[in-house]
C-alpha cells in the first residue's frame, strides 16, 4: 500500500500541481492533505480548487481555520513583531481573495482524519493531536512523543505545520512530518511530500522532492500585493 501525504500548500498552486502529477506517476493508492491550503501564496483559490477537483481528503490547517472562519489571526506563536505583522498581512490579504464558496469549503474541513491500513491505526492532523498550531519537531522529547501515542491509541501520526519533513520511530510508533508543498523551510525550495509504503510487516517512508517553477511563483507573490519577504522565503526555502 502506497500512501502519499502532503501539507502546507500555502496558496502555491504551481507547486501543488507538480506534486499531484508526481503522486499519480508513482501509483499512490491513497492520498491525503495535512492542511494549510492558503496563506502567504498568491493563488489561494487555485490551490483550493485543485484539492476540491481531486477530492483529496484534507484536514484543517490553522490558516484554513483563520480564513474560513474570518478570524483576526492564524493562531501562530510569532517570535518577533515583524513576523507577526507579516502573518497578519498574509491573513487579511488571503481573506479578501478567497471566494465565498472556497471559504465554505475551508470551514467544512475536519481537524483530524483517522483510518486503519494493514492493521495500523493512522492519524492525520495539521499541528499535533492536541492543538492545530502546536509544532511537532523532529527533536521533541521522547516522553512527549510517547504520550501522544498513548493518548491517541494509534500506531502512526502524520502532521505538517513546521514545513520540515522527517520520520521518527519511537518504541515501534511512527511520527511523520510530511513537509511542505508550497513553502519549505529546510533550505530546499523544491516542493516536498512524503510517500509511505506500508505492508503487514513493514513501514518505509521517503521524502519526495518535486521541481516546479519557483521563480514564477515568487514573481506572482511580488506582483500580488503581498510582502516581498514571502517571495524571498520561497526562493531560499527559509522561515
């Protein structure tokens, strides 16, 4: 069973289109999205439209929540005033762009998806099972990771939000961060998603990097009225 999981498109429909083509070429049996379809990128409606057209099961990200429910902020814990200001600008710009129909779609998203494959219980969330905006980094304390699995009674937890992909095995439990399609933060500007190969006796994961026209997307951001910092972050795959 091949399971493709991607997250954090952030209005980057160019990257999303390239990722979906790559997923199809690899013959994935199941495809899921970890949320944050919008924010920071110039093509929020186009990104949502692609997800809807392909009928991809999707969990709600914090930006989906903020835009869908017209909230005053995206719930992020920003580290400095400028970053906080940029987040506010991104949210307000996106709320003005997203159509009524697509905002209704964002509101319809669930905060978690859970299913079983080959006897393995799998949970997909955006941030963590505890909170949509809680980041789960690769260096989370082991006891904290184990507590998550005990509380949820699952075998595999898949998340996004940090924009940095990894797979971590702790006491036979598997924590997977799918990375970011539209706004990577690990120094590699290519779109990222995770392909999981699951059998009754084994589990393998691979971070797939997909080339797309990063410069075209960066220029679209620069001409959209969004802050130029977003284009720079895209080119550099930085925070």
